[in-house]
């Protein structure tokens, strides 16, 4: 079945696309900053894996890294890897408009 089967005289169709990735997050790693689409359900682990793919780092090395949130005053807040963006917003930005979140991924000191 195709659209013409439904109504042969219609030839003007409008489609609306909507993205579930309604936010942007920036993550710094290795002196580079990447802007990634994300949603409130995205976890810090998801963001970390994106960076791992870009730098060809094995997921097995995840325990050697930490992720931090960079706050407005350049203070850093360490985050758990399984924390969702929604949780970060409620903890750090409760009464603010949704910001572009800036994270930093670093290798832990040995």
C-alpha cells in the first residue's frame, strides 16, 4: 500500500519530524570540545561512550575515566557515570532555564 492508494488525488503531503534529542551537551576531552545532542534521559555513560567512539577507546577502559560537570563559575562537580541529564538539571539548575551543559571527561590519576 502506498499513499496514492489512500487518496489518489492528493499530491501535496506535509510531514512533521520531531526529535527526542531536545538538548545540546558539550563535553571536553583531550583539549577538544564536542557538542552532542542529548535528551533528559541521556546518561553521563551515554555521553562518555560517544567520546570513546570518537577516540577509539575501548568500553573496557571506562573505569579509568571520570566525568565532571563544569558549573558557571568554572567549578567542577564530579558525577556518577549512570546519572541522567534530568537528575543533573534538578540538582544543579533547579530554577534556571535549561542550559547547555558542559562536561569534562578526564582519565583518572593512576
